[in-house]
C-alpha cells in the first residue's frame, strides 16, 4: 500500500511510481517515457515528492516501495516543472503555446495550416495530438521567459514516407530508443553534444543509406511534430478512427484506420495486437495511397463487342449466371484470393461446391500453402493461447529460412530481436551468396533448398539419438524410428555434416522456433521440408514453434475455410466420403470428389474461370469465359469478359486469420468506391441469381455463425488450435531425386494492386534493397 | 582497411565498453574517423554505425574530416579573445576558405579553435603544427600561411 496525494493505493511489485500513479488515474506530466520503452529520465517533468527522499526524484525511474508517501502535484513541483518546460520551449517554437489569443485562434483554425517551416502550433502537423501542448496546458504555462533560439536546421525531406524537422525536436530520445531497443535497428542516434545535440544518422546520411526499415515506429512515439508521416500530416483531425487489422501480409498487425472524407488517411498501429504496436512500412504508410487510387474499379462491366461496358449489378449478375450455366461443372474454376476475408472465402467455396458443383477452387499461393496445411493438419497439437509471435520472444534459438523475413521493416523483426536480447541464437539460412548477414544474425548459412533439407535430416538424426525417449508418445513413433535408423549419413555430404554439428550444438536441449517463407519450399517435394521442420521442432519439444510466413494476408484463413481443392472447411478431406456427409446434409447437395488445383486450372483445365485476384495473364490458357473480381484494373482485364468491383479490406467487415492462427476482426472504416461491394455479397447475389438456396446471409456475422458450426476449431476470435491431438512425427527418406526450383523474387501486392507500382515511396525503399 | 580494423578490434576482444578505446586506436592509425572506418567498425562490432557515430561525436577528441598537412590552431581563450582572437580566426577562415573544424580542399591545412595555449602574454596566438606565432595581426596571418603553403611545410 502506498499513498499518493493522500489517497491509499495498492501497487504492483516492480512498477515505477509513474506507472502506478497512471494506473490509478493520477496524471503526472512526462515527455520522454513511453509504455513500450525503458525509463530514461530525460525530460525531468515527472518529478514528484517522496517522503524521506531528497529533492525531487523522477517518478519514471523510481521503483515503488511499500509505504511510500508521494505527492505528485503542489505549487513547488509545478513551479519547477514550469521552469523545466520553459527551458524545453526555449528551443521549440512556442509562440502559439503561450499566445494570449490561443483560445479564440483555436476556434477559427481547424487543423494545421500547411507551411514550409513550422513556426508555431498552427503550422505543425502534430497540432491535434501534441504532447508538449498537453503538458503546457496542464502546467498553465503563460510565458517563456527565456530567449527563443530557433535551431535553423535543414528540413530532411529526401527520404520516403516521413519528413523530419529537428527544429521541433525536444530530444526526449523516444525515437532513438524505439529504433535501437525495440526494432534493433539503430538508425537514429544522439549525435554531437550540448547545444548542438541532434538526432541523426551517421554523417547525416539519408535514412535510405542508414539501414532504416521505414517501419514508422519513431514517428509513432514522437511527442512533437519533428517526425511526421508525409502522406497524412496535413489532414488534421480524422473524422473517425476504426480499429481493424492489416491484410498486406500475414503477420496480422492491428491498426487504427483514421479516415476523413470517406478515405483512409492514415494507419496507426494499435498496441493491443500481437506485434505490440510494431508494424512495417507497408502497413504503416502504404495503405492510403494503395487503396485510394482514382482508378479503383467502381462499376461492374461486361464485354460487349470487344469492349468493357459499365452496367448495373443486376445486369452483370444475370449475365454471369447465364454464361456460367453453359459450362459443365468440371470446366469451371475459381481462384480464391489470399486477401479475402474468412467470410468471403467461406461463401466462395460454398458457391463453388453448391452452386457450381465443382471442387475446382484453389489459392494462387497453393505451392506454399498446400504442403503446410497437409503437415499441420496431420501433426498440429494444441498450441498456446499466447500466440506464436509472443512465443517467439521466449525461444532460445530461431531458425529463419528466407532473408525476406529479416528485412528491416518486417513486423516479425521486433519479436526476433527481443528473443535475441534475451540470449536466443538467430540462424539464417538463405542462398544469397553475395548478401551480407543482417546484424542480428548469429549464424548465416548459405545453403540451397536441397542442402537445407539434408541439413535438417542430419539435425533430426542427431537430436533423436541424443534423446530417443523424449518423443515416445508421438504418433508414428515406430515408423519414424525406422526411418532414422535407415538413414545413410554419408549421403548428406561432408560440408553438410559439419554444419549439422554446428547447428545441433546451438539447438540441442532447448526450445526454439522455425520461420520460413515460400522460397524455402521451392523444390519438387516441398512437403519433405515442412515435415523435416516439424520433426525438428517436435524433437526439441516445441511443436508450436512452426511459423510459416505467408505472402497473402489471409492465406491461413482461406485454407481454414476450405477454399482449396483438397479440403472442405475445417480441413475435412474432400475424398473422405464419410466426413463430407455432414456438409452434404448441411448444404443440401452432393459434393464432387475431385478438384483441380491452381496450376491445372490455369493450364487449360477449365474453360470458365472466376478470379478474385488478378493472376499473371501469360499463364492463362484456353479460357473462354473470364470473370475478374478485383479492386483495381490490371493487365488481365484485357481478357476478362466480366469485371466486378470488390471492396478492399478497409471497406468491409469480417474476420481474417494471421500466420499465428489468430482469428481477428477487420472493421469497415470507409465506404467502398462507386458500386463496389464486399466479396461475399457479390457471391451471394450471384448464387441467388443462379437459383441456389442457402445464400441468404444478412451480414458477415451471419456467415461467421455458419463458419463456427462447420469449422469445429474456430469458436470465436483468438488463436485456434486442434484440441488434444498428440504431436505427430514424420518418417522420411533421403531422396536423391528432388529438384530445386528457381526462386522468384517476392511480390508485394494486395489483390490486383502492386504496392511497388502504386506507392512510389515503397518502390524507392525496395530499390534500395530494404523493405 | 577492413583487415587493419579487425586487428585493432582484436586488441580489445571480449572487453565491454571498449568502443572509445577502439575509436582512439582507429584515429591514431588514420588521423581521423572516416565514414568507411565507421562502417567497417559497425560491421565487425555488430552495432549500427549511427550508434558509433553518436558516441564519437560526443567527444571533441574525435575528428571526422581528414586532417591537412598542417594543423592550424587559433586560440580563442580569454586573453586572445580580448586581444582580437576572433578577428584572427575570421581572417584564417577567409584565407583558407574553410570553417574551423574543416580541412582545405587541397588537404594542405586543417583549422581548429583552441581554448588556451598557455602563453597568454603573446596573445593573440596562432599555432601552426608545432610553431607558435604570438602577437599576430591579420597581415601576419596571410604571410605565415603563404609561407607554409610555398615551402611545403618547412618554416622559413
């Protein structure tokens, strides 16, 4: 029990005075502390009086002890604080803060006025959310008695995404600390000293040349307008803020979308998400420019006499429904975009199976997702509720397959770095012989896919022989033991054997994680690699540590929903005639037993194709009828017979599933452009036009209720897992016939929108090699 | 350069807080901390070059521009200040076309301001390399610098 301002307050051990006071709803001004960061004690505004302690200790660096008697506010403290703030303001434009006519001025000045140089709050992009002003208001500062000195530093506007005006900087050090301690980058540092102290990079280089990942963490913590996002700085107050999630990759960062004039203007990371308020340049900065293009598809279009003519929804739906009836069921195919919501994906696969009686449905990323799903479905035991990204921090070692996961801005990076700070060893395996190892990597092996597989086999052999009893209870134990015993170690090669020793030494007897991207599976037998990864994780006691880094925002969810040719919702095998009865009964139809995959469909396997995302148009063969449902025009539109405008993820509500199997909500922030509709609505309308029953969904919640019925492991938002399944080992043999496929550079896109093409700043970042 | 820097780092292997000592050694070797040296250090020490630069700029002992053949120091201590040291500094800056802390384009001179040379009776004082010039005036400054320029470093 402690006393603050005469009130008795309970406290938590280890918390600081400032945290305890704030938890109890007592305001103490502070400009340098931040909930994400370690206490720093720079601004001296959070001083308090504590009985028995000399002077005014800073509450942010003082840990609470039992029986403390604290005063946070009295005239003496306020006077000292005012003096401190005056000194801060002697180097920070302050005319508006201490202006006598402030209140009248506020009434007629809405938002900031765009100006080249910021000379007062009215010209500051941070006007609405300025912490300096908050503190000045609290202290009732009326005058700054010190001479104001404008530092007259040049504006730094030559880097992508954000501007820097260090004339507004109060040197709180938040940006330096978030960059070094949370992101592990160290792009910003305090340079020079005394009056000339400045936040900068080495030799004032551009951020582009200073390992910056443009994650925007520094912009988010800046209490002043010194750092500001260029795209959104002049819009002032948002009309509304919507809590939602990002769908530009599969990490599943949560954002608050600020919208104005029915446009998303900015995406601010939310601290309650799995990545704890850390995001990447795509999510933090690219969304407005990516989704607000003037060339968004706004109207349904039908090709008449070789030209795409805008029509209304009814005409488009009637046209599509009639056309589709002309094709036999197995000649119609559907490509499910990995950027659909779970609800849309569920509706889409139901449409394929019930309205079209076909299993020709797949995701464009199936080369990567299908081996993963196969292994996960077979092996996955219950996983923790904390989530894989949080668990990543506890790992003792992390094997990363694919350099991309390491790119500075990746939202997984802070978690990897946190693990590293706690002593984890980071092992990067990639095949880019010329590239240097990223700074936080302990071991960088340059291995091809096949060599990596052999390395894994070697590790499995070692780990198993070191402790064969550990995995006795696992499914397939007998077969697995046999395959280990039959393994011919000489086939691995000398070089690999050396590496095996090295890596095994690091990972034995400790739990770790393996993260891999699509490049890691580029061979003729991708399943073998996923199996090997699972074996290693089970042998090291952490089957939960597998983290596939999908390219699409909702690859996991799409597969959960059964929008693939092998599975029905909830991974019910399509060939399993006993299990599919449940679905046949529910949907009132008979289900086809076979389906074509993505490649087969594009390679002439179907004649009518329904795309929910643009695919490379050169791959298409023998398509007679092409439907494109997308958000932007693309090259493939030249071949499309019908174009349907869909809503982007900021314009619809639903759920998505991130790479850690976290089902999370996305919420509509703005209206879709023109006549654009959410995907599930388009599909339902089409199904109704075709006279199919069971598509009378009133809302996305309605669909989610049905999903909950059919997919047993999804009950609500949060992490899903298969309950009570023991881990499963995978027997293996060293194959010599596996071929390595050429790797493809990563594509950054959301449905038909190529982020590199549409967002100039992102292109600049990519060209510099760091995304 | 990399191998040299590796050698220097080896001297301080596994010692914590050795960054400043390493920087001093690098400066001893090259005369200043170049941006290449700092990036090489960053790579070897596995910390960011910005962090190293931040540490180094805190201390006035570290230089970031290549020193010239002749070190010109102009005293701006109390006595020299009173007797017109600032005027001398301005003259030198104009003559060499650089600011203090910089090096001329032809790498002949680098200019520094110092606080006291300990010979206040001679104020204002300018020091070139190890030669002390006392009671100087703007005219004298020009001649002195010209002499050094002409004779390639030897005093007349």
